[in-house]
C-alpha cells in the first residue's frame, strides 16, 4: 500500500506543474540554458589550451555530460533534501515521523520539480555530441556502461545528498556545508580529476566518490590509462560503488533520524 502512495504523490505534484504549460516550458528552457552556461566555461578554456590533464576537448565534454545527467537526475529526486533545515526548524519533520511512511521517501517526493529535467536534456545533448566525436570502439559491454554510468552517478550524487544533509539533524543550519559537497561535487566531476591538487582529489574523488561518476567510466569507454595509476577495471566499478554509497547513505540517514530530538517548535 505504501509503495503505491509515492507514485500518486509524484503524479499529483507533476500535474500541478503542468497546469501552467507556458510557465513550465519557459522554466524547462531556462534549465537547459543553465546547463549549457557551464558548458561555455569548458569551451572558453579549450580556446586557450589543446588538452586538459591529458584529455582533449571532446573527452572532457563526455565527462561533463555524464556528470551533468547524473546530477540532474539526482537533483530531480534528492534536491528536496535542501529543505531539510526548514523541516527541522519548523517542526515539519516531526509530522513526517508520525506517518506510517519512510521519512526519506516522503521528503524526496515532496517537491519533485519537473523543470529540472531541462538540465538532463541539455547534458544528454552534449553526451550525444561527445560520443559521436571521441571515437569509441563500441562493444555490448561499452553500450551497457554508457547507459549505466549516468544512472550510477545519480545514485552516487543522491547518496552524497543524503549523507551531507544528515548533518542538519545536529547543525540545523547545515545547508551550506551540504551544498559544498552536493553542488561542489557536480563542478568537481565535470573535469578530469587529475587536474586537481592531491588533497582535494583524495577527498572529492575517493572519500566522496566523485571520480566514479564520470571520470573512471569515461576512461573505460575511451580505453585510456588512468594518469593516477589505477588499473583499467576500476572504470567498470561505478555501479558497485553506487550500490555501496546507497547502503552507507541509508545507514547514515537511519542513524541521524534515530538521534533526532526535535527543535521544540
């Protein structure tokens, strides 16, 4: 019974957004353009250099596209966690606890904004272009990896959202801390990780598993060696890393909720 409630809640939210079609279309286009504004930064950069960290423009665009699609999907379903501080401060989270439903799914379906699909569309367009220009030697395994990569990346981003936003149970105004890792990870994963300094690389690529969103899957598709020295099979492990990240995120969320004491509002 509970499983059927969530699709109904999402459907009601989407129908309300589609009631104003002109506004929705404008918001959708705005999101596409917002995604492409980030693309302009890469194009301007490659107007001054021929390679970045040993990768060509089209190879970097492939990483950027994978990261953009993954982040767009995660933002669509997990971006609502940005409102967690408000839920805690106003006592709304206490209401969620009283319902016979999981608190995390309730938050995730509370404000699904369909206009965020615009970012996904913009990133998919870049991915199509990049895949047509990087010269991949296609095999069934690489086709599967191409499909799985943005989905696994979305799970990784979603897990980052859950884990970092969980700090708000102890620090109510912890949104900026969470944003440093959620939106910061989006920027980080859009470029080859070997261009970053070693301390930042180890934190954002391996402790926060941002390197498995786009960098390592792209290396596997391109058949390139990792400049950081890890073996080639690492590029095929993103789904496994995503599953592990989801398990960790679930554990952290449950731990945080069990220790939630409310704000007294």
